[in-house]
């Protein structure tokens, strides 16, 4: 169980995350939504230890995470998608996943330094790495160097590495952003599969409301750093606070908004980019 209590961070005078208290249970996928700049990524950064809280704390299975480095939090079971800066750009995709698998198992499977165990561990780790790559449809790119992967593949690799760590808590921050229409379903399928494992706690920051509607067991809404709604998806989506906070419209205008193009700034569906 993951919990935050009054988790807060200030950047100068700006309170980016404001006293957020929330409990995330295993077997539940919680979608975290809110407008750009609401504090969603910063909330993840606080939980994973990338940035230090100004006040408040996060707890994993009742244990305070305060003072733990990001890697100590990873070892404790928190899984945040790797940033590519954590990878070895000149090594192959397979080598990178194998290192992640190895890191995840360090301590669990250490059997002493003899050549036989090194060889058999290496084989087992390669096998696991291959399975993880298969799961994200990247087996064909196993020998490609990470630096030369296109953006969509880099994002898929981030998810592959997260899977390899086998964390208790999965934190996905817009996992399909920048992916093509045929890449995104690969990741969404993986998240669907993860949901079947009732020991796992899943947090998903996602702007696409159709994805949220399908996957979320619960939605929390952040707005200006504060938690403004929390509950069952259909209720939260219908609530005036979400219509206003998330869609940025008055509740009474929400119906009109539903008829507008889904993404302001993009052409209407059908591909027309200019009005006659
Ligand atoms: N390291 C930082 N230093 C100063 N301000 C920051 C820092 N990180 C985030 N912020 C600010 O905190 C606020 C929350 O940003 P955050 O990236 O968490 O929003 P978000 O909800 O993830 O938005 P988006 O949907 O666009 O990804 C923003 O005003 C942002 O400019
Ligand atoms: Mg963000």
C-alpha cells in the first residue's frame, strides 16, 4: 500500500503540490488527471524521490520513504518509468534490459562468484530480458543501440525496463505520449495485463479520457497542486469540479465543450485544418 500524507513541495513562492493526502491500494488502478501544470508529474517526483518534499511524507507498506534515495525507493518496490538518461545509450536494447533485470534481482539471486553460476545466471537473465522485450513487441530491435531508437521505441523501452524491475507499485506518467497509433495499444495492453495481478498498485497519469474511462478503478484530480476530487470514475468525470478543473470550462458550458474538437489546437476530426 502506498500512501502520501500532506505531501507538499514549494518552488520559490509557488506551491506545486499542496498537502496531498491519498492512499493507493494493491489491485487498484488510479488515474491521476488534471490540467497542464496541475502538479501530476511533480507528485510522482516526490513519491519516487526525484525531488525532496518541503513537508509531508510518503509511505510504502507503512514505512516512511523520507530520506530514501530514488534507488532505495526502487529497491523498496516503487517502480517509476526509467528516463532514458538512466540508460546506457551505446549499449544494445537487450543489454540495457538485461542490466535492469539484473539490478532488480541483485541480492535475491546472488549465488557466489563461480564461473558456472555467472554463466547460468547470465543465461537466465538474458531469457528474462528477451521475455520483457517480447511483451513490448521489441524483440526485433534487441541488437539496436538505444541511442538510435526512434522516440516511440524509446518510450516502449522505458516501459519494458519498468516491467523488468517487477515493482509492487507502477507509476506511469503519460506512457503513450508521442507514440504512434499502432504503438500505443502495445503499452495499453500491458497495463491491462498488469491490472490482472491484484498484488500490484498502479498509478497512471493520463490526459486521454477514453483511456482513463476504460482502465481506471478510481480517479483523483489535481488542480493547482491540490487534490480536488477523488472517487469512482463516472462520478468524478461527471462532477462539476472536474468539468471546471479538468476541461477548464464552467459546468454549464461542459455540454458545449463535448461538441468541440477533443484537443484544442488540433484540426477537427476529418482532417480539415481550416474553416471555409
Ligand atoms: N523543478 C521545478 N522547479 C520549478 N518549478 C517546477 C519544477 N517542476 C515543476 N515545476 C512547476 O510546478 C508546476 C507543476 O508542474 P508539473 O510538471 O508537475 O505539472 P503536470 O501536472 O505534470 O503538467 P503536464 O500535464 O503538462 O505534464 C508547474 O507550474 C511547473 O512549472
Ligand atoms: Mg506532467
